[in-house]
């Protein structure tokens, strides 16, 4: 995935748009203040934003060592597996 983010004068980042691997693009409608986990000094700093995408979909967006990621979603809102998803054991 690719994330377009704005950086302000004091170095703070704000995600503006998310592009999934398949090319779908979603602008970020709303974004909360990032929460930090770990410490920069130890090399394990992770930042997390709760972002709202178009269509009222909320996702947790993470940044670690210059890379962005979200947790994979294996089931939709109805509890059904997405196509080609592995069967739970």
C-alpha cells in the first residue's frame, strides 16, 4: 500500500490518501492525533492514526521506520471470508 501524507513545519505527519495494492485510492476524510508506541532511541517507534476513509470506513493506520501498514482484514462486516482467503483451522 502507499500513503500520501503531509508534513508540517514542526515535522508532524498527517495521512491524506491511501492507495491499496490493487490501485484503489481512498482520501482520508478525518484523522485523529497520532499515538506513539515504543521509543525512537531504541529503534522501535510505531505511530498509529485512526483514520476515516470515504464511506465512513475507519481503519488503524500505522507507520514504522518509514513504512506504512494496516492490519489485513480477513472477514467482512457479515463475517464472511473474502475470496481466496485461507480457511480458519
